[in-house]
């Protein structure tokens, strides 16, 4: 079967979207595979000796960019059916030099993790991306990968397009993360795979641990120790990875939109199937519950080494939130939709300590502040967050068009807001939703949304 459409470094035509209130949401939805786990399963399979099987792979544009890149560096990645992939790896140390620039589309995860892979192989690769990705800081990975010996030439400001000239053998480092970033941690660990000796990453604030779990699953020697300076992760290099059969659980970051939608629309009762609930990812559900949301975990189980459950979510009245900044990494991609929930809560939410929001696919503090204001919400922007004056259940006024700035999560957050608005919410461009959740709108319709 042929792969779904590839990403593109200049974005396709904008797809305006109008979404309006449509009554209670009801039924069951199965969200697609976890994006973070999907990227990692392709990359580690590409480095294993032998053939891995992946099921439940997210086939969004970001993950397809990773598949194209590992192919360009010698792995065979074949789509057998929806979410079913077979990947034959080249072995750690065996990546080939790509003959063309690697097009990362909108995907920061593809870019930063693949930069790590290239950094310790004797190859050179150029990374390009769309306007959003080309504005994002890469200095955070350039610094440690340069310490390991890679020669990296970015565009001014440490941005894409950039070229990585890998070094073999690279130099193992001991690196304390200056920003809480799973992408930076993972880039260093992936570079460490082909580096002699022990590569050590210390994270003062824990971030998603899918790389550690999956590296161990593929047979890498890796230890993780909690210490007073943080989690210390040590990886023994020149690893031999053994092929695996991987089942990717549903993405909690995609489930988040349905959880907030069911919570804010009166009368709703939906069940979201197969949601990954790794504690480094599930912060939004805890935050919503603290606000009064009714989220029930049904049939907890383990899928692909990750905790999973179905989530039954019923409408509930919310009170304002004041999330602990230490919990931010566990809900890092969910703040846009949390702002939507906070905007309908009773009371004022002060959500601070999230300056990282400014360097995501868009500046999510500014983009959300502008969009929420456009649909009638009173907000105040902070340098590191947002104050949201809740409407105590009063529907949004509607309006727009909301500028989504090539940011899938902004588009989906305002689609959710439109479900409880007295006039339609207009969104300038829904096309970026395909980067992480291609069937978002069809799924939203199956539970009763008008879009
Ligand atoms: C990701 C890490 C997070 C997250 C991103 C996916 C990953 O980014 O926002 O969507 O898969 O490692 P940061 O590492 O920049 O926090």
C-alpha cells in the first residue's frame, strides 16, 4: 500500500473551517497512535538489525516525515495497511548519507531526534522544514550534539535549514538539560547509541520517558536513577538493537481534545478508547479532574509497555485552575486546549511557568490569547503564561477567523471551542491538523459535532 501524503516544506493551500454548537456529544472514538511513540518506533526500528513490525502507527504528516527520512538513510520502511508497518533496520552505525535534504515539514520531533541520529554517524544531512519549523530554536540540540563532535551549520539564529556533519566516533557527554525537553534528551540519547562509552543525560524536571522505555525494549543498555540533581539516564554506546514487535497506544495529546469537548458541551457522554496514560503524559487529565471534570478510567491495561485505559468523559461544570509548573512537561502540548477549558470555568485561572509554549509550532501563548479574545474571552498575556477569566459555562461568542499560524493544536483547540459557542467559530486554516491527527474532524462528526 502506498503511504499517505508526505509533508511539504511550504504549506499547502489553507483550509478554512467553520464550526458551531451542535448539542451533546455522544458515542465512542478511538484516537490515532501516539505521535511521540510512533516517531521513536520508526527510528529505533531503522537502527535495529533485522525486521520490526509496528501496529497502530500514527500516519500523520509528522510521522510520515520521519519514515521518509529513515528511508533516505537506508532503512526499509514499508506500509502494509492502516497503521501497520514493517521496518528493516541498517544497524546502529549503518545509516547512509541521504542524497537530498530531509524535509521535516512541520515536525520538531522528527528534526531534533534525527539530528541526534546523524550526529554520531559519519554522514552529512541537511534538514529543511515549513515556515513554522524554520522559526523554531535548534540551539538547544546544536549545543550538546556539537559537544559530542558533530559539526552543525544552522541558518542565522540557530534555525533551519541546517546541516549536520556527523562524527564517528563521537565523544560521549554528561549533559544536564537546561530546558525540560524530551526532544533534547532523546536527541542526545540517540546520538549516544553509536558513540563509544557512556552517554549521560540529567533531567532536573522529568519529561516524557518514551525514549528510555523503548531503548530498553530494543535491548540497549540503559539505566535511569532518580538523584537529588534529577533523573540520571546513562546509555552504553555502540549498542546492538534487536528488532521488536511494537503496538503503539492511542495518543493522550489527541484524546485531550475529545476530553475537553465532552467536558464543556452540556449533556455529553463519550468514551475515548485506548488512551496512553504514561504518567509523563497524562497531566491534562489530572488538571481537568482538579477543575471538576468527570473522567473515568475504564479497563486499565498495558499496551506496548505503556499504561493504557479507555476514558469515559461526561459533561461537568468546571472551576478555575492554577496548575503546578512542575507538572507542565506532563501536559506540555495540552495547554492550548486547557486554556479553552479554563475559559468556560468558574473563576480566573492563572497558568504560568510555561514559557516553552512560546517556541512550539507557534507562540502558543500569543496565538491562544489572540484567538480567545476574538471569541469573547477576557485574557491577560504574561511573559510565561496566560490569565484566563472564566465564563462559568456561558458559551463563547464565536467569531474569527482565528489565526492558527500553522499550528495543529491551535486549530483543534478552536474547533473544540466552537462546539460551545453562540455563533460559529471560524478558523483560518485547518490543514495543519493533518500533521498529528488526520481524522480529527471526521471523528468529531461521529460523536455529533457540526463541522
Ligand atoms: C515531544 C516532546 C515535546 C512535545 C512534542 C513531542 C517528543 O517537545 O512538545 O510535541 O516526542 O519528545 P519538547 O521536547 O520541546 O518539550
